[in-house]
C-alpha cells in the first residue's frame, strides 16, 4: 500500500488520479457493515435453529 501511494504521489500511476478515495472508503465501510450484519444473523438465528451444535 505504501509503495502504491508513493508511486501515485510521484505521478507514475496516472489512472489513480481519477479514483475518488472517499467513495472507495465509503464503499468498503458499507460492504463491511453488510458482511457483519449477515454474519451476526447467521450466528444468532440460522446456526442455532438449523445447524447442529456440539456445545453441551
């Protein structure tokens, strides 16, 4: 990541100039939120009801 940042800052990667980093960060946060919610739904509702647990 650091090497890419240095290359972009020096102008060696001109295609990065067209990328909105705020939008990329917001997309990553949104995707992480959705994955977290789906994982919690699986652990709290699906697994205890349909999955065979070995906790005794």
